C-alpha cells in the first residue's frame, strides 16, 4: 500500500475509532449518571439542563474526550506509514476542534472547558504518539 494512502487511512481510522469510543463513554455516562427527562441527542434540552449539573455529570464527558483522543491517536500512529507522532497529533487537533465547537454549543462550566481543552486533546494525542514510539522501538 502506498505511503500516502496508508497515512490517509490512518487519520480516517483513528478518527472513527476515537469517535466510537467517545460516544460509547458518553452513552455509558448517561446510564451511570442519568439525567431525568433528558433525551441525550436533544442539544437544546441538554443546554437548558447544563447549568444545573453537578461535578459528577462531567466525569464521563471528560473521560470520553480524553480516552477517545488517546485511542484514536494511538490507532492513527500505529497505522501511519511515516511521521507517526504527527498523525497522532492530527487526531488530537481534530478532536480539539470538536471540543472547541461543543464549548460554543453548550453552556459548560468554565472549569470544565479549561480542563477539557487543555488536557483531553493534545496531551492525550501526544501520549498516544509516545505509546506508538515505544511499540515501534520494541
């Protein structure tokens, strides 16, 4: 397989796998910490409820963002034919862009926005890239 094709496949696969993990953890969070009367896919209802939520309701979204990014970045790095760390960081940037968009769409607490945007994306992608480096050098 050509290098460019494999690198494109790395980004697509990393993004899809990371997104699946992200959504799985979000859905798990809704089961562990149910929000009475909320339809999970109703962004307007979620926005209205967001200001009333306590700390525990933000645990699974943070884990979803961090672990989805970590897994996606690791997968992209493993699949990439070259520049493995760069492709891991591309996944981090894609997920960071999604996190920024969600920060504008939902009235999340400032502490969560700061924690989420600073820790859950680029650092997790970097760790994913480092995992790939260790795997490749073993």
